[in-house]
């Protein structure tokens, strides 16, 4: 059984309407096709701030966190649908997660007043990150 987000045109509000099925969001948000190059920039940069918690195959960045699982090979371990739901709302999988919901605005606490009603990533940015993560199929580098 899936969950249908509140009815609205899929891409006119700050967050996209989506449908959860089998622990994933099977359809790309807003029907968009992501760009892996832009997704890599989001993962490596301050916009996503992914490297604060995850190691990733981005050698030009000196610091990689170890709070979350490494992103090396994530595209071979998780489907695009599961990755999309993880980015949109990681609490779906674990209510105690420290991973922020990157494309959710409801039910959040501690949001800066100037960011109220704004997701951390747009639907297009989520799809860019998904495009990047799904190409990460190789093993982590050996020390």
C-alpha cells in the first residue's frame, strides 16, 4: 500500500506530489530527468552537504563523514526509487534518522524562519542527486 502526498499539481508548489510504493518513490519527481554532473556538484558542495555524513568517490574534497553509510556503490545496492524516498524523507525508513528530509516541508522543527516552507533541495536537484547516486556502482577504494 502506498501513500499519496497531498493533492496539488505535482510541480507548482515548493515540494512535488509523489507516490510511495514498495518503500520507494518509483516515478521521478515532476517527471524530471536528472543530470549526474549536477548531482555530483550537489553531493560534493554545501547545497546537499552530503559529505558531512557520507564518504563518496569525490577525491578532491578532503573531508568525508562516517555517520552515514558510504556512497561508494550505492547505485548497485539501492534502487533509484528507494534512493529518491531516502532523499525526500529519510524518516520513512527510520524515524530516528539524523539525515534531513531534503524535499519535505511539513512536520519539521527547528527550521530557520527564512527557510520556512522551502525544501532543502528542489525536485530538479533531488533528481540530479539520484542521477549521480545511481551511477555509483563500484566498490570503495582500498586503503
